[in-house]
């Protein structure tokens, strides 16, 4: 039951416009809560080795809650003196509130509440996945379902881009005319991040299946190839090729950098295992790479040439990420302690943006609605209040992930490595994008984190798959 709910959550988080509309958070949080309640004891089992990480995640939630609590105006003005000007412009309130007024640290409580919902959704997905995979027998079935979801979504997104390039899921117009929708996402970079998070554990799953059957066909490539073609391995390889092909078709440079980082991370995490087992896995991986070359049929080579050329051009009338990053620094300086409030970057930039760039497709001046760097956006929105638990969570997760990978002696080790590599790729992409602000990506990131950290409740012998 819990596995079905988790699979449904992954699918629903994509189909509900990737969670890009605020109204979608309610159904998604309700579904995540149902998944928790399906096995509450297992899901909310905070083992000693996990407690620091779980405490850091709860600390992130509490920091955002603090930003939403109405506090005396004098206290807020002391902790965040620059907020009065932004709040006055957004809410048409006096620069100097009355002494008895209660106001929030967040300059836009509604946006902060929505961001809190996304973070909560990601954490619940992580706890559900970590508990579910710990009992054994669910990893393979979940990966097969993930392959189906990813391949179908990728194919439909490519078709939609061809026949209805300005619509979401073939039928829905984005709220902003300047967006470049792809699939259920209003931003192709965010779609590419979702595909990256799908592909990484699937590659690990394919490698795991190859290793499981390696002993059966060692030295006999013909029966091995026959088994590969008639078993689910061939379908998994096709799903991976489709997902990665469409990822490249998004023309997302940040996602390609993330994909490269994921590949390096996967190699680094798995190299010790390959040297110990002395397998011919590198040859098998070469075969996978050859299969992925078939994905080249999805790639718009002219488009990629243009995109790569743009990467090295000096901005003229347009603006670059460097411009956005530079204009974010004053926000960080003025709101270093409490931040502007999670989810309020766009609001703050109404007062801090200096560049004026005319966007012809919109027939209006551009507005910097995100920092194009999740790290800068987190610090500007959360300050030290949010940065401390976030950094603690990342560092603790990295240590636990390394320990979990080293301790795993089973064949599903490669799924764990693939999930960790996908998160590493997303971390690198987040230098340039804010894909994790979308619920669909938050859910997948939580699931992959669960795949990395789960611990078997009892010795479990993997069956042939």
C-alpha cells in the first residue's frame, strides 16, 4: 500500500503541473500524509544514526515557521531593519508601524507558507522512501515503476513540445507569457532536473540487474544477450535512453553539467566495488553508453550549437546570471540574519533589482523572479536562520550517504550509487538553477535520498530479478 502511494505521489507531483500552482500543494501534501499513515511506525522511526539529519530537517521547517510567526514590530525591525521598505512597497503599509503591531519576518507570508509546503513535501517523501525501502523487496518494483513514469512523461513532453510548444501538458497556458514550457514544467531547466533525477537511479538499477545475472552467464555472451533482450533489462535500457535523450532535447546547459557531475560521482562511488569484484562491468557500461547514443535522434543539434555559442557571448542588451547574482548580493547583505522569507526572492527584487532589460516577447521590462542559483536564493530568503540547519542537513546527509554506500554489500548497491549520483548532479545544477523549488523535483529528491540512506531491518537475500 505504501509503495503504491509513493509511486502515485511521484506521478501526481508531475501531472499536477509539477506543483507549479499553489493549489496543487494541498492534494500533494494530503497524498504524502496518507503515505506516512500507511506505515507510521516504520516511516517515523528515527534511528540513532539518522537523528542529527532528521533534527536538521526539522530545524529547516522550524526556521520557516519562525518567519511566519507574527512578532512585535519592534523585534522584527531590530532583527531585519531592511524589511520595512520592502514590506511597505508590497503591502502599502507605513514604513514605521505602530508600536503594538504584530508583523512577520517574511515580507510575504503567503509565499513563505507555500515554500514551507514544498519543503515539508520533500521531507515527508524522504521519510516515506527511507522507511519503505528498509523492509526489502520494494526497490526493484519501485525502479520499474519509475522507468515507466519517466519514459512516458519524457515521450509525451517531447510530443507536446512539437505540437503545442507554449502549453503545459498539451492544454494549459502558463501564467507568464515569457515562459518556455516543457512537459508539466514552465521552465525546461526544471524539467531537465526532473529527468536527471529519474535517470540516475535507473542506470544504477540496470547495472544491478546485470551484476545479479553475471554469475549465470559468465563467459557466455550469447545467452546473456538473449536474457538481456527477453527480460526487463532491455526495457529499462530503452527507458533510460528515452529519458536522457529528452533531457538533452531540453537544451538545458545546467542539466548537462549536472548530468556530467552525476556520471563522475557514480564512477567515483562505485570504483572501489568494481576493483574488488573484478568484473567486466566497464564493458557492460560501454554497451549502455552505446545504447544511449541512440538518444541522439532526440537532440536538436542546431539548437545546441546556438545554446553553446550563447554561453560564451558577452551579454549586450540581454542579461546574464552574473548580473542576477551581483544584484542578489545586496539582499543577502541587508537580510543576512533572518532573510526576506522563504519563497520571497521575487518580492524582494521589486526593490533591489537595478538592471532594466526589455523583453520583446512579453512587451515589458524583465523582472528577476529567481536567483538562478538555489544557494544564493536560500541565503537571501533565509539568512543565517535557515542556512545553518540547511548546511547541517547537507553535511550530515553526505556523511551518512558515504557510510551507507560503503556498508552495502548487496547488488542493490548500484541503485544506491545511482541515487546518490543523481543528487550530486542536482546539487551541481543548483549552482545555476532553482529546480528544487518545484514540488515534483522536491518529491523525487526526497525519494532518491531515501534510496541512498535506507537500512535493512533484517538480513535480506536479494532474489533474482
